[in-house]
């Protein structure tokens, strides 16, 4: 099953795309987010941070990434 094999990359891409759309709407289209919208971005930022750290260190077993993602949700 390919979804399990590429889950790490899919989750990183979805998080990056979600935050990109939110920031484009905020800064380019001048839409002001509410406080709840800003708080809902925190897990995405956390996932992207963990994704970048895992990519830099090139962990073969990405178990810590999965654990941190579950904690952030």
C-alpha cells in the first residue's frame, strides 16, 4: 500500500499547502483571521517544523515524527 509508504511526505505537503493558502489569504487578499483561526494554525506549524527537522537529520525510522504529530492534534 503506497499510502503508508509515503505518509510522511503527504502529511508534510498537506500541512505546507494549508499554511500557504492561509498566509496568501491573509497577506495578499488582506483577509484578517480571527483568533481561533490563528490558534488552529499552530499544529500545522508544529508538523512543518518536525517535518523539516526529520528531513534534515534524515531519520530512517520516523517514529518520533508520528508521535509528535499525534501529540499536536
